[in-house]
C-alpha cells in the first residue's frame, strides 16, 4: 500500500474560468451567485480529476490568494478594511485590490495589501499585515463548506493550510519579535481549527512550512518547534509539508517537530532523503514529492523507481507519494494542446499528467514494475528520443556560448562619461518623465490579435492595425507632455511570450495558463532547445514609433534573466547555460535597435530577483551568471546609447550591489506601494547611475494625485541626487484602462513640472 495524495491543484481552471468569472463579478456583470457557481463547478471538476488519489486537497481553492485566505480564516483583517461597510467577501477583495478614489483622503480610497512573490516562484501572495494590536479570530465557515462539498463527492479529503510559522514569517510587521509575539494567540486559533476538522471526521491535515528550506534564525527554529509541540496534541494527524528546496541544517529539527508525517520535495532535495529517513520515528510517514510540481517535463519514471524502490522497501506503507509541491505552478492539462509539435508535446506533462505519473509510480511500487511495463518502456523511449533530438541541439550556438568572455559585458566608458554624451543628444529636463513600456491592452487590441490568429486578417492588415494603436499611444504621450516615450507594446501579449515566439528553441502551449496573482495568469513559454534569434524582433515597431515623434522613443526589450525566469526551462542543462544563450540572442536585438537609430533602449529584468535561490549561501553563484547575462545583452552599445532597465517589486536592498554591477544608465523600480521604503537601500549604498522610483501603483485602479507624486519624489530626493532622478510609474500600464492612465500620467507630468520649478535653482 502506497498512499497517493496531492498538495494542491491549480485553481484557475483549464480555460481560466475563474479569472473570467472574477473579472465579470468585479465589473458587476455577474452576480455573486454566478461567481460562486463557477467556483463550485471548478472545485468539483478538480476533485473529480484527482479522484484516483487516496487523499485529495481541500482548502487549496481560492478567489484570489491562499495566503490572503489564511488571513481571513484567522480573522487577520487590516484595520482600514474592518472599518469599511460590506460583506466579508467585499472586504476580501478590498485587501486584494484596493479601491479607487481620486484623493487618498477621500473616504472611498482603500489601499490594497502589498503583494510579493511566493518563495522563488512567479506566484504572488498578499502580504499579511501584523501590528501589535493584531488579534486572531477563527472563521472557518468557507473552509468547512468546501470540505463538505468535497466529501459529497465521496473522496477522502485532507485540508491543506499554510502553517502558522510560515504564515507569520511571510507577513509584514515592525520586526520579527512583533510577529513572534503573536504566535501563541495564532496557535490557539490553529488548535481550534484542527479540533473542528477532527470533528468533521478528518484524519489528516497538511500544514505547509516551506520556510524549512530556508536559512532560519534560532528564534524561528524555536518557533517551529514550540508550535508543533502544541499542535501535534490536536486530535488529527499533521502532515508537515516542505518544498522548493533542501532542508539542509533544518533536517535536525525534524525529530523535534514530532508530527505524524513529513512531506519532502524529492526533486530538489533528492540527495537528502537517505539522511532524513534515520530521523523518522517508528510510525512517522514520509511523503515524497517525486514529480516536479514546478516544471512541465515528463518524469523519468524508470530512474525514479530505481531510487524509490529501496525506500519503499524500507518504509513500506509509511511512504506516501505526491508532486514535489502544489500543482498551482503548472498548467492543468496537455489534452488541449492540439497545435504543438507532437514530438515536443510527447516530452511534456501538465498537472493531470503529473497525477497520472504518480499513479503509475505507486502502482509500480505496489505491484512491481511488470504491472506497468508498457508505460515504463514508452516513457524510456520517449525520454531517449528527447536526448538525441536535433530539435534540441545546435552546435553553433553551443560554440558561441563557449566563447563568451568578460569584455562582451563591458561598456566602453564609465557612467559619468557616458551620461554626458547621452545628455548632449537627448537634452532631457530635470526629473525626466517616462513610462515603463506597455499601455492598456484594450479589447480592441486583443481582437486584432485574435483575428490574426484565426486568419481573419492578413499579416499586413495586422501590422497596419497595430501601427494605428502605436500612433495613438504616441499621440497620447505627447499630449501628456512626457519626455521619453514608448511605443506601448500593443503587439505583445506578454513580455516573455512575445520574444519566445520569435526565438528559436521555444514552443508554446495554447492553454498552458499558470496563475500569477489574483485573476492574472501567464502562459510561460517552454524552452526545449538551444536558443537563437533568426531575425530582428522589435526594430520595425520601434522605428515606426520613433518616426512619429521628435521625443526620444525607448526601444523595449525583455532581458535574458527575465525570459529565463518566466519560462519553463529545459531540465537537461544548467539554467546558466540557457541564460547565456538568451543573452547572446537579445544582444543582437539591442545592437540592431541601436543601428536603427534608437537612442534609448530599455531591457526589462522584472524577474531578476525572483530567480534568487531561497538560501542566501547560493545567491552569489546565481547573481554571477545572471548579471553577466544582462551585461552581455546590454553593454555592447556605444556610450551615447542610453540603457534603461526595469525591475518590479521593492525588496532589493540585499542585491543592490549586483544591480549596480549591471551598469544600466537608468533603472526604474517599484516603490509606491511600499512608500519609498526601498530607497532605504540607497542610504547605505550610493547607487552610481540614474534611478526612477515608481510613483504610481499600477496594480491598483487608484489614480495618484499630483500632491502624492510630488511628495514621493521629494522623499526620493532625500536619498538620490535630483540630477539622477526620473519620474515614472511602478510598472507597465497594460492592465489598466485608459480612463485611469490618462489622469494618472497627466498628474505625473504636472508633478514633474512643479518639482522642476521648485528645484530649478539647485
Ligand atoms: N515593459 C513591460 C511593461 O511595461 C514591463 C513589465 C514588467 O516589468 N512586468 O509591461
Ligand atoms: Zn514591472
């Protein structure tokens, strides 16, 4: 007997049904009942899809984010929201999305909760807020309702929750001790919840403590020990789940945690399993994540069995099988991929295929490999083909990568020299204003794209239509009075997919959606082979846009590290190798833009930070190749060409050194949601080049006022010399409406004018 279970299922739906329902509900196009109905159908479908498993997850479904759900489950609702009228669900969406108002002082304005990455994934959670007044108050109604729903389907259930210590760790407070002071009262609520689950007849609950794969201070370790010391007394078995990495020194905590079962990510921590087993007590369960929940490659079933069989022989029914982590991070089903190259398709597995792989492995363990002989040989043959495939390997590219040298990543002169040359051409005022690249992706744009896909318009008609939109964007920006313009990215559905489609070595899914945050999904392209750039990818659009205006037009590219981090990456060579290939391909594009007369080129590295390993001790190695990749892409230009880069999210105090080494002339960054907190980094570290701290939170529909922008820039001026300050939004505007963008950018320009007057004499 081998128990199979799942840690979590993608909640958005194969066709993004949840996304569309949520957005319609927010726009008041459907009722709450209709939204609930869609959600219920999705849950039902997902449990149905997992019915062969011995335990199916409950509590993994969410209207926005499971960390926000946890906050609501335990009644940790920010004070500013508690004061609002409305239902619990209204409050929930208010924390998630904020609410617009023209003035921050206006009664109707509500600040959204901060959002940040879930460990090293591209999933974003809403950061729990803790103060010394935080009180917890269990409200398990929704969770228990889901449990009842699941049970109606006749399946054996296991509720999955973020564990108490990880929950605190993920949150925002004055300091760690403020968080940990809350632990006892939080634990009481967890205990009450576990009690309730037991009363519902539940035998297992899964508590996720992925912080166990990070470097923990003694205090956090103690918090884990004391928490589980008390939780394990509950009348329910606890499966404590870790994932995304190795436990390393935290293995020693396992005996002290004393729960009834552990889940370990056997993809990322395979070589630790033999070390972990001796730490287990007699009856403890070891759940192994044997199928990668983070990528889309088929599992090598034979090799997995090679190492898994001896473990099974030792542990017998104490061995459970699962994916390495929640399947939240992969698309749902390959069945819908009718257009992909069948050979490449045969190398892949999405969530449902991964569940099937687990079933096969479980069967092979229980009944012997003979019982699944056919599947195993098929799997072997298929992986062998992938290894040998000409589609994967290109000797010329491998050679080019081999010849990468330091010089390739160096600018001709230092910043102080370059900026003089750039400024003599660009002639920008103090506090230059710009945007991050994209303008609203309207229905019209999506229609044009879909018409092209369906063959309803020709390629040249498509180009004309897109050019019209570019012209509109340029016209608008000129009318606002922005200094450095962008073409608006209407030809891009997604900043990585766009380039992936034009690069060799990539394939695309039709329905490979993965939730990024709330209703936002991305369809990460798949890197299956060596990367090259057959022809220019952006030059036509950018030069057209430049032809419409005298203002400088920014060329707009996505950097190699971001392309890598937002793709599903091949697993048959180191990530660094793939990144260098991308860097060389993007470098050619940069040089072509320069050649075409573009004076400013922005290379977005929105995802550089999220590629950081979870453990600090591994950061430097990543940063070395990531920064070098960016430099290879960016720094082949002449001094007079200005390189910009953009990064989303605010915590980069700890990598500011590396960011400086990228040596971009201008960097634009997220700051408005965290009220310029980021700039503290510049107190200790003098960033040598120009910076545009975002002054407009584009994640929320709120329109920033002139005063709020002036105020933010003045705060920034405390840290950065005004000669090196730019004014721009936090990120691209593609998710916003024109009706929000127009007043916001007008306010931004007006703020710049006020500031120029004020600081002119400096
Ligand atoms: N240039 C991109 C845009 O404006 C950057 C997006 C991002 O950083 N995520 O949409
Ligand atoms: Zn951004």
